[in-house]
C-alpha cells in the first residue's frame, strides 16, 4: 500500500463520522429513508457513496438484511445497523457508529503526528546524501536517484503509516473506547449482555 492510499483510507474515518452523525440527525428529525439517502448523496465522498448505494438497494428490496451481504459496510457497521433496526433505536446506533469513527479519527490524527517527522527525514535522506551525484556525475542522474529513492519511501511509507495506525488503534485506550461505545449502544437499544 502506498503512502497516499494509506492516508486516504485513514481519512475515511472523518468522512464516516460525519456521515453517521448526519444520518442520525435525519433519523431524529423523522426524515424518510429515501429523503435521507438523497440528502446525504449530495457531494458524498467515495466511501460514503458506496454505502449510500447499498442502502438504496436495501430500500428498494424492502429488506435491511440485504446489508448483511454488503461489501461497502464493515462488520462493525452492519452490527450497529442491525441493532438499530431490531430494537427501533436507529438514532442511538447511528450516533454510536459516529462515536466509533470519531475515536478512530483521533487515532488518525495521533498517527499523523507520529509519522510526520520520520517521513520528512526519510524524504530528506533521499535527496541530501545523494547530492554529490550531481557534482560527480550529472544533475539528471541525481534527480533520477532521488526520484527512485522517494518512490521507495512512498511505497514502503504506506506500510509504515498503516502499521502505526493499526498499532495505535489496537492500544488499550482506543480499543476500550470502541468496545464500550458498541456495548453501551447495544444495551441502550435493549439487547441483553449475551446478545
């Protein structure tokens, strides 16, 4: 995974937190699902657009169980949506999802702060130590070497960034936030602890 894709995937947390917050607000206002989908579709980013497309398909089929086979939604999202539908507490379930993605967004910001300096140093290491190539060979050779090394940093930097994000997200604090948000939403919705 390259660096740009890693940051794009991490930025989906921001988009999804806003998406579920807006959906919860529309549900609280009593807006019908078709109206909610059309409202949320305006200017929707790619991750949200895929989810809205699957929701539109489920609405046309008249069955929320269609979402259980959806590739756009994660297992966690499907579980929250199912709890909301089964218990009639869709607003709480959607706000719970928004909270989970907001917690992930906090981890994304922390990960970006942690990886900024190492990545800047890595890119500088691609160009500064190779500067003598420009003097002893040609500037074109220096540009070629610098570009190739930068490409390597770009490709392997994505693996590093994703690893940092996964490690931070798997830490006790953030795992507990996601777990207790999910548990609290399910209990508020009326499900028993075993369920």
